[in-house]
């Protein structure tokens, strides 16, 4: 015999009330719960038509949004992660990589492509958050370094779209040194006078923020993205207080002078190409 | 009174024994000199044995030893005419990073280092060696000053990380560190960096891009502290020793992985047993490294520095491993 008897109904949804939504046809906004047809969402650059929530998207979607006629050439696609430290936490690093590769169909957390954006030739490095939180290991560092070299050698403007939790712990100091490596390469790009646009999306934190993501000639953010060095949880634990509303948001960073402007994804392509046309014509 | 770490127990016991013997000797009743000499020899043996076989976590503990020399201790020893220069010219003077010109055996250096505090009050004053953005900006200002006057730069790294706080974020911690990484890569003067204690993450690297990056014998350098690594990957602080092993953060590992350029030895048992000797070793090493670097033209320095960091990484391409 139990001590308590449930009087009210439990929190369950009766099967006849369940709304079945097949995968991939419809998408439910995590913020306003509006359900949008997938084709409409793609049309609207993966931004909720009702509340402007920016869905988290990956390199595939960004490339299609930015490149004319969705045409581009992928570069350095064959680079894959090693396991320099034989790292094992709750599972071996190599197994973690394999699992992520199988799950996402990606090789690692960043892809590079070149093509035209409203007629302007560009090279884009774009992160995939779905691959171990977009974490930066040797592969991301190397690909970014090469994309910087590519931009410098061909005098093509560079975009890096960041969406990352920061350094990849399983590569420890190797991943730390990618910060120095990418920043050093940017110093060379700087000397060559080729523009670099850093696009900050939700989230951009840790070692990515403390290196190339903050080094753009232009730091440009999507609305309401989380952007910071230390993660909000760490800061909250350190100061022992709740964080103010909007702390570390794109708007907060613009207010404090670290972001040039905020652009909705729906207007991104046109605004970026206008900016590039203002400042740069290939030598 | 020395603070002994748990793995130093045998040393502690023997030192106590030794003191007792010496006391008896001093009272003058029995001649103990033979026994004392014997024990002293044994003490050295046992120390050698313990410190030769330290694991990652034990080295982390030594790097944080409360009596370990900090940046200013070394600076005053190796450059007695050191003049500290304050402030980033924007916001304030960050006490967690110190810097200024000083002469090391006739050669002026710009010396910059993280600074920790020795007691509670000092630790707070120094923010536990965790710099805010203005600390990194001060460091960069001083490095540019060194470049202007064509003086080599020596940085001493000893931080548990850059400060995670409201104000640090408001003033752009990420941007400040990032800027240093980029600017240090193209400094026209020789840059020597030495990890003298803790080398935690971007907070360490923020003054750590150099032509020669060295680690002292009982220090660590990685992307995260073993404690934080443990709490993220194992969801508990209890695996810090395991995390320390997994992170391969010791000088030997770092050197083996070609992520640093060399290791500077310390007095037996660690720098705190003999700070004067530790400073002397550091000074000698810095002079030697500078001698190698001063022959290079600014272009060569920058080229080689960028080349070195560009080669760091481990990945496969077309299934060929490159590390």
C-alpha cells in the first residue's frame, strides 16, 4: 500500500492528443513553438518567420545561404583528426571522433569552401557545432590556417563563421596552440591588406573567442548570439551571483565595443557583399 | 616551516630525524656527526628518487607550492635594477601582470610576468594571478615599447587562467588575448617565454608566443586545469589526477610533442628549496637563448616564429599522419 494516492492526472500526453511530425518536413521553433514548413524555413535562411529565432545551422546551410546559386568548391576536405595524446575520458577520443563522423556525416567541426557571393569571390571557413560542440582541435586549426593562406595568396576576402564551445579538450595543448597558430597566420594576412570578416554566431566562446574570432577587420554577429571568453556557468560560479539579462549577447558585445554590427541572417549575404564592395577590389 | 606535499612524506620524516640528531649533537653529549652525515646522504638519495619519478598530478602540485618563487622573486634576482612600469593607458593597472625594463648581466630586457600573491591579502591584490583584459593590454603596450627600443623580451608564465568575471567580459577578455597572440607573432625583437609555475590555457598563452618557449622542470602547461578538465569530462573533481595524466601537461610530454622548445632544470625538490639557485639557472638559460636569437634579423625571427607555431598540430591527410 502506498502512502500517497495520485488524485490529479499525471503530466502525460494522451496518445490521441499527440501531434505526429515526420522528421525533416516541419520544424518547431524552440523559442516560440511555431511550427514552420521546412521549405519555408530554408527560404527564410533558417530564421523563424514568427519570432526571428535563428536556428542553429551548420556549414552546409551557411554555404548555401552565402554562395551564389549554392555553388562552391570545398577545400582541404581530406583532413581528419589524429589522436596525439591517446586520450580517453569516458570513452576513447578516436571512438568519439568516429561516432561524431557517423552521426553527422562530417569529417570534423569545420569546412572550408570558396565561391562567389553576389559576384565577389570569397573563401569561407565555417564551423559545425554538431561535431563535438564545434570544438577546435588540430584539424580546425590547420584548416583555418590554410584558408587564411589561401586568402592571402589569392587576394580573396576571408570569412570565418564561428560557432564553437572553444578548444577541444581531448587534444589538450595541441588545441591550445591552434590559437597561436591561427592568430599568427592572421598577422600575415593583415600585412597583405586582404580583408577578414569574422562572423560570430550562437555560441562563440573560449579559445575561439580568444583568437581568430575577435581578430576580424570586421567582427559581425548574428542577433542574440552568446559570445564570450569564459562560459556563463563558469562566471556565475566564480562571482556567486546570477548574470544580468543579456550578458554576453551580441547586443551586449556591440554595446561594449567589440562587434561592428549585428546582422540578421536573412540580410547577411547582401550586407557582407556590400561591405566588401565598399572596401576591396582584388589586386 | 616548510610545507610538505603528501608524496614528500619520506622527506619530511627524514628531515625531522635529522633535526633531532642535530639537536642532540648541539647539546654536546654524544658525537653524532657520522650519523648526521649518513642521514644527509640518504636524504639526498631519497629526494632524487622521489623527484625523478613524479607523475603529472604531482608536478601540478609542485607548480602550485605555496613557497614557490613567483615572477617578481625571479625578476629581482636576475635583474636587480628592474623598474616596474604600470598601466595599460586605457583602464587601469592590472596587478596580476607585472612588467618593466631590467638589466640581465649587461643586457636590457623587457621582463613581463604573471604575478601571484603569497598570503591571503596579497593573493586578492594580485587576483590569484588571473589577469583581466587590461593586464594583457599592458603587456602588449610594454612589448611594443621593447620593440621600439630594440630590446629583447622575456615573459614569465604563471597563471591558473585569465580572470573569468563580469568586468573581464565587458572589457573584452577574448579580444585582449587574441590581439596579443597576433601581435606577438610579428614582434621584431627576440621573445623568450618561460613557464615558471602554472600555464593554464589562453591566460598563459596570452603572453606566451615566443621564439623560444621553455618550461621549468616542475611546471605544467595545457588548455585547461586538471580540475576543470575532470569536472567537464567526468562531471566530478575527483578525477583530477587522471585528468592530469590524460592532458599530457608535463614539460617532458610538452617537449616530446614539440609544443615547447626546451626544459629548464630546477634545484633538487623544486625551485622553492633554493630560489637563488633556481634564479641562477634561469638567468644562465635566458642568456644562452638570447645569444642564439640575437644573431637573427627581425624578418628571420618573425618567419621562424610563425613557422614554428604553424607546424603545431596532429592530423591525418589522405590517411597520412602528420604531427
